[in-house]
C-alpha cells in the first residue's frame, strides 16, 4: 500500500545522497557497505510488492517519477503472494542478492529486523514526508530497539459492516454506541431473523483473533507485556478475561459462524444474505459486491460503524493491519531504494493510494481524504484508535503456532473455560516470545 513524495529528487541530490551513504558505509563493518555508491553504470532496482497492495497505475506513476531522477537506471517491480511470502523472504534474505525493497506485513518486520536483514533507516527518517505524523501502530511495527528499520506503507483497519435494511426491519433506529447496545441490537436481529438457521446477527468465525483483540484491549487487557527485557503473556489477566467473556456472550447469542473456522470466506458468506454484521476491513466491501463471488445488489444496503467500546460514546481499540517498506541490508542499491521508498511513502502517492486504492494512508495528515465518503471515513476514524501486536522478533512464531486462534476455538466450543484457555495461551506466548533470549 503505497505513497509518493511531491518533490522531484534531482540528479545532484541523488549523487549527494550516494556520497553520504558511501561515507557512512566506510565506518560500517559490513562487506556490503558502500557498494551502492561505488557502482558505476546503469543499475536495476528490484522491488517486491504484494499482489493487490497498490493499484498498478499508482506503482507505474511512482516508477515514472523515480525514473526522472535516475534516467540511466531501471526499476523492476515483482508481485508476490501472501501464502508463500515468508518462505520466499527467508530464502531471499539468506542469499547475497535479495530484492532491494520489500513490502512486509507489519507483523513480519520484527523477525527480519532481528535477523539483520533490514537496513537501519534511522538517519534517513527526516527525509520522509510526514514522518512525525505516521500512524502510531505502523511506526511501532517499524521500530526495533529504538531504530527505524522500515517505512510505514499502508494500513488496514476494521469496523462493523452491516445491512441497513435488516437494522430497519428489526427496529434498530440508532447505531450501537456501546458494547451493551451492540449486544442488544444483535439480540433484536436474532429475534427478527433467527428463524433462518443460517442467520447470524454478529457473524464471528472462531479463529478470528484480529477481531477478538479489540474486546481484550477495550477492557484494559493485552496479549503480553515486557518487563526487564522478558515478555510475559497476559491474556489470563482479569482484564483480558473480561474482554473475552464479553465477546463470548456476543458469539453465543448471535453468531452461527463456524466456531472452528476462520474469516477468510466471511465476505462471500455475508453476500449470501444471511448475515447482518461482520467485523471487516474497508476493502472487503468490494469482495462482498464482487459480481462473480459476491452480490452487487447489496451495494446500497451496506454501511459501516466503528466497533463500540464498553464505555458509551467511545470506540474500541482495533488491530491495525497493514504493510511496511523495508530496504534489504544486503542491497547494493540502497541509495536508489531509499529514493523509491520515499516516493511511495510520501504525500503525493499516499494520496493516490487513499483515493484510488481506498486504503488508509500511512499518516494522520491524510486521514481526512475520505471525509466525504461516509463508508471509508469510518475506517479512517478507527485507525486513530489502534493497537498492535508485541514488537518481538519471535511474534511471527506465535502466529505460526496458532496460539490465539486455538485459544479462541477452545473458548467458543467450550472445550476449556476462559480461565484455563487463557492461562495455557499466556504460558505458550511467554515461552515463545522469550525463546532464545
């Protein structure tokens, strides 16, 4: 999810930047230090972006502007798939010629930063537009041991997508402004439509941990805390358990989603017409309305509102998903890479990403771009109250072990009590995050 700087980087500036990087590299023990500035002749900059992260027209425009400053060099953008990206990144970073720029899901950054695969951008932060206004959660994902290891790229925030006609038929005239009101509205919807055995007022698949975390955070809980250099899982805290108890009450009453399933097909399920509400990213509306797999007839019936807090009038903190842009530490073209990332992360192209791609830009200064869009503006607003997973290099291992999904499935299927399930998960999280320390 991309953006772009307004000012053109002249050849003189590019040369000056190369000299600065070369001088800095002289004091570095890395074998790769200084290679980018020392090279002569045409060079090729290789970029790995994820499929669907940016409209092709935006990427083409970034490349065209970059080319103005580097007329003798070439940029090559290669699209990657999420389902095998970790394997490809592992192999690429282990080699001697990784891609120069990589798009990383924000929960993957710490793994590769800890391995030394990403260039330290701390000294270059001031060159990025809006760097003091970057979204907090994305900034946190790019920060490790006080160093900036990537640049925020784009964000994805969740809210409640709902059917206006179903709310009207159930007699719900005002959107829920608290968790208690959300529960009451869900119960009304179940009373109105529940004779349909496929109906869910608040559709919630059992493994959907991204949507479960807001309930934990809203009650004052968290996944883990760091104390004295060690992590401690805290999903078994009274606050975390209270949040999961509130979620279970909502699921028990008002969701007929698979309690052992995930959210990957929830948009297609929503499109079938038996669901009143889902917790989803803003872009999922396009999947719901897709002519092939969705239902375009629902377009005028869809709207969104923020997931409400237990405190009336406030919203629950949401998990801020998204992507960051990192420069490979072994890149031989770090000067070219920095120029390209600065463009994509800057005002001009972040604006295009928001207006053309419908994503949340990387800076709070652009969150009003969707102000006139009653749907997308909801998701921009939720991004202002967002949280992130623990910034540990071992967090990717927590995800790989399915600790959070397994805990939720145990709770929703009542294989274990909330107390027992959260205790086991907290123990596993503690062990996993501290492994190797």
